[in-house]
């Protein structure tokens, strides 16, 4: 589900139920990381297949990249959560992003495009970690842009997903109104019913 408004925020949302006993990890393997990246439009199908094939030949390296990806995801989530509450991002989280940024920038290059220039990556067919490049680039661009002021965190119970509030009045509250918003309405309704039931006088049978 892509509701973040930026690739890095969608990536931060690939875990559900943070802080609850219902924690779900959606990126349980390098192959699932590739599948999600293709779904998010960050890599092409041909690249996914190439990297998946390479991962079968180098499973330990693929596992290391997955661990780096999950560390990057948690760092982005921590930074996004801090921005949402107008707090200073954790230094440890920023260090993780900076480390991946330095690795990615070592492969960055400028190329002519549409009368100007575009940032691209040097082709490295054996780079299993190339899947991380668009993620760290998205995080960097978001943190450098005024859009970072629109980062919010869903207050839904056990949710905590991060998203950009692009509404005119900046009044978006939920990751999805149909999900967390509806659950909150149901929870509030049940709470009101319980309070009313506690206040209602008990029934006394007639003699």
C-alpha cells in the first residue's frame, strides 16, 4: 500500500503494528524487498529479475543488503516521526541515512537530460544494494525540501505510518480514513456505549 506521498515514506511503512503484539514485518526477504521496490516503481521488472537471480547466487550478500535496508527503513521512520511532532531527528537515525547516502553517492553521476542534467547511477550489474539507492535519494530530497514540514504520523492504534499531508489546509490526520479513521470511529462509539452502560441504573425487578 502506497500512501506516504514519497518513496522513502512508503518504504518506512513496510512494517505494521509497531509498538504492539501484532507487529508485522512485510520485508522478510531480499526477494520481497525487490518485489516491493518494483511495486513502488523504483526498479523495473527486468532489474528485479536480474537482482533476484543474482541473490540466489549470493544469498549471504543479499541477506546483508536486506539488513541494511531494514536499518535504513527504521531510520527513515524515526526521522519522519520526529518531523511529524516537530522534534529534532535522532542522531543515530540520521547517521544511518548519511552512511547509505555516502555509499550511494559513490556511484552517482550526472547525465544530460532534456536540455539540462539529471542525477543517475553508474551501472553496476553486481550491486545487490543498488535497490537502496532510490530510497536514500528520496529520503535526502525530502529532508532538503520544504515538503518535510508536511510530514505527519498516523495516530491510529498500532499504526504510526508516516505520510505527507498535501491537503490545502493541512488537515489530513489518518494514513487512510477508510482504515484507521474508521477504526477510530468504531472505538470511540464503543467507548461511549460502555460509559452509557455504566451510568445506566441497574434493573430492579418488581416485587
